[in-house]
């Protein structure tokens, strides 16, 4: 488990000898205007677009009689109080977060506008999760999301951290003097000097 600050510090991330990490974090902001899903062709996997008539018929410029495949895809900022980080949520990550597929979200809840963020997604803002993050070049991709095991103890820990550890005990100067006095036997000094 890394903090987001550690994740984005290249050196720290490279020490782990991996490109996949887990971070305790929450969604701070969603770039709603960039859309929250995309649709691709069942035959060639390219992006497809709805017909101009406003219906939900999707056409591929290369293939006929396709069935559209709906996938979550959204950009967001996640945060963990060390550093906010721009991430991309892939379909797997959003399915794990929302526990529903993109097609279900669209057909069951009637969300068909890519620029209209569903309430179910918006409600995830601020909820602490374990984000499984894959580093791809300079891009951070959330490929999976799981729930923290015990949420309430982590807030206890934060409170304890705020209270701080007790200050270190100042050494008693009298004790030190006494100790030094006892250690300073002439014989010992001579021995040290000769060796
Ligand atoms: Zn196609």
C-alpha cells in the first residue's frame, strides 16, 4: 500500500519494482464534461457514435449490424490527504466501484447522455476506497476498486496522529554527570589511549 505522494514519486514507485499499486484514496473530483462512458463496435472494437437522429442506434463506419458495447471511462482526481492525482477509471474499475455494468447503468437507470454524470457515480465522491492503480507511462489508471476492511479504525488512527506522540523525555543532567563521573576512572582512559 502506497500513499499517492509515494505513488507519484517515480523513485519510490520504481523501488517497488512493479507498475501496479494499491492506495487508500477517495474520489475528489470527476471531470464530468469529458464524459463517463464510451461505446465501441462489437465487431472491430473501434469507437462508435449514435446516429444523428438522436436515437440510441450506434453505427460503425466499417461494419453493419453491430451491437454496441458500453464501457465506463472517466477522468477524475483522487486524493488521500498526501497528494491529489489525476486518474483514469477504466471499465473494470468503475464496475468494481459501482457494482454494476455500464450497460445496466444505462438501460436500468436511463442514463444515456455521456455528459450527464449519473447520480450513482457522483455519490462515490469522498468515499474512502482501496484503489488498484496501474501506472502506464505518466498515466494512472484505476483498474479495480475494493472496500477498506475496517473504515472506523482508520479514523481513530488519524485522531491519534493528530494528538501526536508524547514528547521525548529530556535527559536528567544530574544523572548524566554522575554517570560520567563514575566512568572516568584514570585506568580506563589510559587503556583507551594506548590502543
Ligand atoms: Zn466496427
